[in-house]
C-alpha cells in the first residue's frame, strides 16, 4: 500500500514527534520550520526540509500544522496565499474554538479544506499506546487522511463544527493546568514552613490517581450533572466550603499567592448562597455554569 505524502509545518517538540511517527509509518514527509535547524534529526531520518511554506504545502495533499497558536499559521502562510487551493490542512495547534472556526472559513476562502484538532498527550507519547487526538471539521477530509492521522494517536472525530475539537482540547487542558497550579500552590504552602517539597509531592501526586475512587467515575459525575441531582450523603458543599476557607486562610498565613484558593472558595460561597449547602460538590456546576 502506498502512503500519502504528508507535510508538517512547525517543528517544536510536538511537530517533531508527529513528523517522526509519520516517517516511521512509511509516509514521505516534508517539513518546514521558521528555525530550520530543528529539522536536522528528521532529515537524517528521511524527511525533506524545504525552504518556504509554499513549497511545503504544495509537496503533499495533507499539511499538518503544529504551532504555538493560530496567529503563527497566518504569519507563516501569509495574508493571501495562492498555494492553498486544493490542499487539506489539519491544524493541531492550540487556540480558541472561535479561532479554529475563523481559520476554517479563511482556508475555505482560499480553496483549502480545514480540519482542526487537539493532541491530548505530551510529545514523547505521540504514536504510542494511549495517544489520542480530537478532530472536528469536514468528515470527508478527516476520513481521507485518517490512516496517516492514526499514526499520531487514536483519532477521535467529534463532528463537523471546526471549533469542537479545540473546545475539547481547552476543556481538557483546563483540568490539566488547574491541577498543575494546584500542585505548585500546595507545594509553596508546605515549603513556606521550611519543609522540603520532596516530603510533600509524592503523596500529592499519588492523590491525583486516587481522585476517581474518591469522587466517582466520569460517567457517574456526568449522570449527577445531567439529572441535576447532587447527593450530599457522604460530603456536602457546606463541609467542603468550610475546607476551602481553611485552605485560603492557610495560604494567607503561609504568605503565598491566594488567587487559586480564593477562586475555589468563591465557587463554594456562591453555591451555599444559592441554597446548595446540603448537596454534594457537583452542585458547584450550577454556579460555575451560570
Ligand atoms: P513549541 O512552542 O515548542 O513550538 C511551536 C512551533 O511554532 C515551533 O515550530 C515554532 O517555530 C513555531 N512558531 C511559533 N510562533 C511562530 C511564528 N510567529 N512564526 C513562525 N513559527 C512560529 O510548541 P510544541 O511543539 O510544544 O507544541 C505545538 C502545539 O502542540 C502547541 O499548540 C501546543 O499547545 C500543542 N501541544 C503540545 C504538547 C507538548 O507536550 N509539547 C502537548 C499537547 C499539545 P520555531 O521553532 O522557529 O520557534
């Protein structure tokens, strides 16, 4: 079976990992990057480095973009690129859902088809077991390139709205980034007392994997939210809100930044004010959504 040529524009850690997975899968790979030296190892592995974005896009029916944001795509492709006609673009860069929708319309105006995506694993995990990628946009474009895209990670197609994959990506990254900030905030609280971070972080990391056992599976939480029922038989918003207050005061006493615990406490305060005090923690959804 012949493998379609694929172009990768953007060779940060993620773009390099994706280009490497495509090469390993037997695809002819063309690459372009603002800083060409980042292509060295890919060229050694068989990729073709070209000098301009126009050469890159016209080398393959499919171009994958892996950039810091969508502004970088416009900067690279230029205001009025005439080389996009008949090409398929899959942009796996982070931005907002609206930026993805605007880019799809921008590409369509220039004769290109556009799929947006969000890759859900770090660069070293690309192409390995457990790697998955959200996609949305025209289904026929996704289907045409699905064999190549599968080499990056398990593809999860969400539908025709090009903003949808980006929405899922940002929602997931919100969980990730908030968790990371929570970890570092808690570490700062502990180290302010002179305790080494190493005494605290192993247990904190272990707690992350215990969270589903503590609060239920995704399906169970989703069912509570869908039913609008938030059972408080094991723990209540009032109890957890009191703890949120203790965390904020402990932060203040430790002299560390208070923005994160203050935001969390505000969810509980508003839920209690709205009469959810005796319900379970999923009742916070109602005040957050509002
Ligand atoms: P990097 O920031 O390391 O690389 C970004 C790429 O964008 C580089 O090729 C860089 O070029 C290029 N770039 C940025 N701005 C411009 C510009 N103005 N003009 C031209 N080129 C530009 O990002 P990653 O490779 O880590 O990530 C790429 C995308 O993948 C991001 O959107 C990220 O959110 C997403 N992602 C990353 C993950 C990771 O673990 N790294 C995990 C999941 C998603 P140059 O080399 O010249 O600087």
